[in-house]
C-alpha cells in the first residue's frame, strides 16, 4: 500500500518512514509552531518577552474602539493626506482661492474684478475698468485680511491689479513697432 519513504537521516538507521509517520511529524511540528506563536502573542500582550523569541522590534497594534488609520476615512481627509504626501497642497490652496473668489471677497468686487493667477503668493487680478482697478488697489489691505482669514496667512501675500486689456491693433504679420495706435488709454 504505502511505499516507504527514505529521508536523509534514515540511511544509517535502517528504518524507513511511511507516509502516515511523515504526516504525524508534520502535524506535531505545526502544533509546536502554533503553540510558540500563541505564547509570543500572550507575552506581547503582557508586555514581557518570550525567551528565545525571534520577534524583536515594534509591537503589533491591535484595532480597538478608538480611531485607527485602517478605519474608513472621510473623503476630504484622504484627499488632503494624498495632496500633502505628493506636494500638491499649495496648488490646491491656489485653486481654492481662484474657485471661491466670489465667496471670499463678496459679490461687488467679484462682479467687477476677476482673478487671473496666483503664483508664489502674488494674486493677479484683472479689473473691468481703470476705475475699478484703482478702487481694488485702495481696498488691497482689506482684501489681504479677508483672504488670510479664509485660506491662510501665507497663501496670498501681495495683490497685483491690472486694468482691462485693450484690443490689439496689430493686423497681419507686418506691423510697425511703437506705432501710435488709437489715442485712448486702456489701463
């Protein structure tokens, strides 16, 4: 039925081990390993170390009733963690200022002045007329205070206001540099 299996240590002893003997040995070894692991876990819980234990280093953290990183997280927290890890937080803050512009400065200013860019703490705004450009320049300190309260102190450090852009009077590939163009100011 069962053919004898010779193991490397059996050559000199003259005994051949059968499959059932090997299975019993494997089961005994597995039980001993399981008992040793159980003993190590119990020792870790008690704060002691088992003699001859191979485990050294960090203690395993068990999940409990308190918050844990493995628990389900709100989506906003996950996005902020990923943005911090990848260095995107400054770009996201800049995008927040540009997208929430009407909420941050109010409808009066937002109707007449649009944000163009935010780079290195300098917010560039474009006013719809030269009068509004002057008005926004006078309100610059109040705007910086509102923005600092809403998105953080160092996000917007300076505001640069540009007037409306005038139409281009260049037509075609050949034009005169410094030509006089129309006699009205657009900014």
